[in-house]
């Protein structure tokens, strides 16, 4: 089963070490003489360092902003006695359903008017809108699963209301925060349409550059595979590192 | 996902125990302060979403009422609901709609079953299972466009690593999987399953790990077989998690376009055209913003209807699971 | 306005500086010091070469050139958004031949007519093929882009297979079709024909090419769509039969990449293609047919005038940028198209020809033996195989679905083109 999910990816990963003429053959062959030529091409054509740093800026920026906005909002909605709180939580969920095409052109013109077009910040702004809505919804569910006694105890000990949130409630759902962060990270890292529209050469992330390796006259599979190394390895490392929290995080919230 | 039943106290202002320790007058203002605090916690997030999200969306709805093409700005004029009528009247859009529904329903159904099986297989916590989980998550981390390209290369019938043998053996038909309407859509569903089953498995695994072990032990002690335990105990308890996974996947599957764009371009004919692909083409290739906005809004409406259905399911399942 | 005049003088000086003999210009002679130009480039072979030439341009003029390499879809979308939003993000844009109508209609780019007239001798205009100058940027009475990458539609074929069958490369479309069937042997994975079949621009462009060569036409004499004319239906029928009986089975879903790969893999005996891919066939690193390939002029329907398909790219200057940027962008175009630089550009593998002198240049001929074929094609070039009208993108989309449906056997040529015609008429 694991092999089923790995093998197609391995084909692309190995494509990076194949000379172009051996990318395909009739009948297909698995053996090839490995080369680093493809990596050399990618490094010559693309400013990989800039692509990688844009990707990281966009991903961390939008994860940070989404958590900053979404976690307190989720908490407030979970603890509110208002009937509208649940409605509001589902409103946030609905925001994430919006098709990109609907918001893209108006947002593009909006970013032009505030002078942020071409900057990675504009991508962070739009990604955070979608992500913070999602975080709010997820954290709403997490906080609702959390016994109130913890905060009440903190309050009787003389904590402020924010203190009770910060010192008692938040640490208890820490793993939920990590889980939300990971969902946001994967979303931002893979997002294509918004950054394609909103960034310029020096703010372009890897997800957009990958498609540029896909030529009209000639698909350069090797270059795509080489570039995919840079776009996959960092995120796999992060997922691996947070894997434990991830499962625990979801665990905590459900039931 | 709805939580500990005994703790699900929706009167979320703090219980009298805390308030009683304070003078009565203070208690009154405490409730006010509490409300103010909660509002100030929620407000930044809400304001942000409204400012950044709702404005462009409103604009999108506004655009959908106009004949508005960015390439011919001078011809812009109000047409009311004509764009929507055009969408409903257009056979291409109708086929895109039915393709999208078939795609979403089949992909999400298989992802759910397969994801559940994987989650059960990885339930026991040991090092091997943990490594497997990390490895099967790799598809999730690849941009969908690139996933489409990988499968396109593998499935080329004339020289692709897999497609060659599929064509030779007669499994795919000589022109390859992407060349026939039915197999092209099925293949795209397969690609979606490949990419997103791991995420579903992950969500479900987390749910499994949170099951109260005493209940399952009790069922085992009562002599229930594995299948019985699954059917009578585990699945009912997992219902909220399952609905959560289905809802997240449905939202994303309904907006599919990237992997289609790079494999078949919506063909052969219109056999794999999706609503989003149609909207992206109208909006970002022809800059026919009015029509594209209308298609996007119809899509949003479909997702919202489905999501509402799921929320209702979600609540029912939750109630059944917790017997409240 | 003295500053503008002064600037023109500087440009003139720049032209002199760029002459090859004065390669090592002193810093004071760098008139574009401090200017940064951003170029949106299609990811064809020339893109990497443009990026590689940027340091040299900076050394000679002081201007920094940044090349943003984009895929076709992103390039079209991003640059159009840049134009209609008046955001001035790109200074220079590689413009596909078929975008000319859109550019001219909407005044996206600077009209270069006066500048070309003024700088004619510096440009050595006589050395540039008039067909390219017309096709890659001239529309109505405007010049919306200046050519830098001419592509010739040529026939690439396998000498070994043609020789073995006792055939010579086809001169007419009728011969091409007959040879295609003769050279097909599916048991040996050997096919006589290949073209793009994938829904969308891929299949539409290849069929329009083929259709014109067969004597069909997308537009009627009145400039209105005539998709379902008798000649078009006939040509699509022949085309479909070729796909079903003489092409690799996967061709119905090929785009350019898939088609070229099938030829480089040795599956196919002959293929009409853009000359830009030709250097790749001779490159052992990417091709398995290095010693067996040859290039010939594209065939034409029997009895039709000698004309060949032209494609390629021009460089357009964004109309929304500041005057100083426009002047610098024009200086770059003149620099890139100057005989020594353009030769260098091609020696580095751009596959983008422009000048008559390049066709007889010994260094280039040594590397690219097929240049005489390109010369003939450019001499008798026709840029209207795909109509360069503003409605082109929609026409291409309609045909992209219609022709693909026919090739996969969903419908017959007459019905598909009738339906396409109904759609197309709505655009006019």
C-alpha cells in the first residue's frame, strides 16, 4: 500500500537523474545512466534560492497570520453563549469553499490599488483569508471539546480572561494548533493560482515555477523532477517532524 | 468531532461557581466584560475575513450580473441574470456540472473507504506504522498540477512506463486511458484518489486513536468479531470524524481543475471538463469575467448546498454517536 | 523636451557602443546604467538563452535584464492582467504570432512603426525577412511587436525509413498522406504520421496548419468564420483517417511535447513541426534518431501556390511603462536583433532565426545544416495559417474541442464543424 503511494512520485524523482533521451523508451526501461545535468539546467534557468525563500515566506507568513487571527476567533466562538456563534463558525467554513476564480480578479485589482501587487505579501493576505477561516472553524471544534474547568481554575487563581485563554486553554489544545498549522502549510505551499497571478519574478514561489518547467514545445521532465526535489523535500521534512503532533493534535479534538 | 458529551455545555459563560465568589454587582459587569473579551478575540479574524474575502466576493457577484469582458471594457453593460441563464442553458456547462458531480462523489467515496482501511491498518502505534504513515503522506505534499503531469507521463500509451503495458495488454484500449471519455474520467478520479486518500487516512487515523479503548475492549469481551466491532462500535463512534473528512474532501474535489488541465485539457470532447476548469478558461483565458463569475457562483452554491447537507448529517451522526 | 531629445541621442550612442568592435565600453558609455528591464518570456528554447545573455547586455549598456520564464498559459494570463490592469509589471513581453490582433485592437503595446522607420539602417532592416516583420507584430497599420524568433513550419522525416521504402520526402500533401500509410507498421511500433491530438490549443493549431496546406481556410473571403466549408470538412476527414490508421495510438492525446517525444524516440517516420525543435533531433543527449533525421520544406496541396507556415515570437513593449523604460526596452530589442548578437543567440541554441544573413553564415550552417530549408520557408512564408484576428483565442478553443471530438470518434467531421461554425459566428 505504501508502495502504491510512493512509486509515481519516485518516477518523477528519478527523472531528475536521467538524461533526456532516456526519459522514455519503447518499450519502457527502468535502467538509465544517472546524470546531474538536469539539476545544472534548473539551477541555470531558475533562481532556486529566491523561489525557495518566496515559498517559505508565503507559507510561514500565511500560517502565522492565520493562526494569529483564527485561534482566538475559534476560542471566542467556542466559548460564546450566543446562538450565532455556531452560525458564525460555519460562515468561516463557507469562506474556504469559495472558488479561486471568483475572488481572483477583484483581489488582483484590489492589490493593485493598494500597491501590493507583485509582492509575496499579497499572496499571504489572500491565503490567510482562506486559511484563517479554516483555522477558526477547526479551533472552534477543538476548544469546544476542551473542559471549561481548566480556565475556571485559572480565573479563580486570579488570571485575567486573556491569561486563562493563553495559559490554561491554549496549551491544552497545542496539538490542535499544530494540526491546523499543518493543513494551512500544505495549502499555502501547494497553492498555484493565486501566487501565479499575484507575484512577480522575484517573489515567485516554487509551485508557480514548476509549471514553467512544463514547456509548450518540449516538456522538460528532468528539469521538472529536479525542481520538484526543492519543492517536496522541505515540506516532507516538516511533515515528518510534526507527524507525531499531527496525529495527537487531531486526536485531542475529536471525542 | 463534536466533543465530550458531558462537557458540551452550550451555556458557555462561566458557571456560577466562579461568579459567586465576586460581589453581585461585579458579576453583572463580569458577564459584560466576558462578552466584550470574547468579541474582541473574535473580531480581528472576522474583520479580516470580511475585509479581504467578502469584498472581492461581493464584487464577484456584482460582476456576474454584467456582460463584462476585460478585453473589451468599453462594451460592459448590465445584463441581470443572463450570465446565469447562459450557464444553465449551455450544454458544455451542463456536462461540466455532471462530470464534476460524478468526479466528486466517486473520488470521495473511494477515498473514504480506502482511507478507512489504511487507518485501521495503521491503528496500532509502532515504529513501522509511523514510518508508513509519513511515507504515504508524500502525495499530499505535491502540487496537484505536478501530480497530473506525473500521471500523464506514466500513462502515455506509446512510451509511458505504465501506459505502454496497459495498451499492450489491452487493458486501456490502444489510444490510452486518457483518450476515451469513460476511462479518462475514471483515470482522473484515480489520480485524485492517489493524491488525497492519505489525507483522509490521516484524519480517520486520528479519530481512531481517540476512541475510548474501554468501549472497544468491552465489545471484545462480549465476544464481538472484528467485523461486528467495526460495524456496531467503531463506525458509529467514528461518524463525526468521517463526516469531517468527507466534507473537507468534497469541498476540494468539487473545485478540481489543475490535474485535468494538464492531462486532458477537459477532453476527449468535453468528457472530463469540470465546472472549475470551465470557469478558469472563461475567466483567465478569455477574461470573460461576467460569465466566469457566474460559473464560480454556481459552483459555490453547489458546494454550500452539499456542505449544509453534510452539516446536518454531521449533527445527526454526532447525536447518534453520543446518544444525546 | 530637450531631455527626451538628449535621450534619443544617448540611444544612438548606445547603438554605436553595441557595435562589436567597441565591445569593452567604458562605464561612462553605459547609457542605460541603473535601468532594470523585466521580460516575460515563453519557456521555449530561447528563454534560457535570453537569461544567459542578460549579463552581456548589462556589461555593454549598464541595464539589468530580468527574464521571467513562464509557461504559455501563465504568460498569456499574467501579461493580459498586466495590460488590462495597467500595472506595468513587465517592460518587454514575448508575443505569440496569433496575439497580434488582440494587441493591436487594445493598444497593449507601443506602436513601433515610427521607431523602426527612424532606426531602419541601424536595424539593417533589409536583412530581416519581410514575412517575419509582417507576421510577428504587424497588424492593420500598427507594428505591435518586433520579431526576434521566427519559426518555420517544416517537415522532419526519417531518411532511413524513406530510403528503405524507396520513397523520397513528400512534396505535396497528397504524397504525405500516401507515404504515411506506406510507412506505418504498428507491429514494429512504426507510424507514418503524427500531429497533436489533445483537446485545446494543441489539436486546434496542428489542424489549422494542416487544413491550410490542404487548401482549406478558417475564415471566408469576407473575414468571417467559414469553419464548415466543404474543403475544411474534407481535410478534417483525411486528418481523422490519418490519426486512426497511421499515427501512434496515443497521438489523440498528444500536445507538442508528446508529439516531439514520439519523433525523437523513433516511433514516427515523418512529422510537420516548428523549426525550433529541429536542433534537438541532432542532439544525442535528447534524441535517438541523430543520424537518421532530415529536414525538408513542408508539403503543400497539389496545385496550390508555394507558401509555408510561419510561427514564432515578437518582442512587444508594454504601453503602460515610463518613457525611459520604453526607450531602454527598444534598445534591448535592437541589441538582441543586431546581426552579431542574434547569431550568438542562435549559436547558443535559441533556434530562433530572423535574418537572411544567418541562413548563409558558415558557423550557423555547420551547427544547423537545415538552414536552407528555413530560408525557403521564410522567403515564401505565410503568417495567416492561424488567423491573427482578435477573436483567435475563442476560435482556437472551439476548434480545439471540435477536432478532438472527431479524432476520438465521438462525432463526424461535418457535424463537428457545423456545430463549431454556429459557435464561432456568435463571436463576430
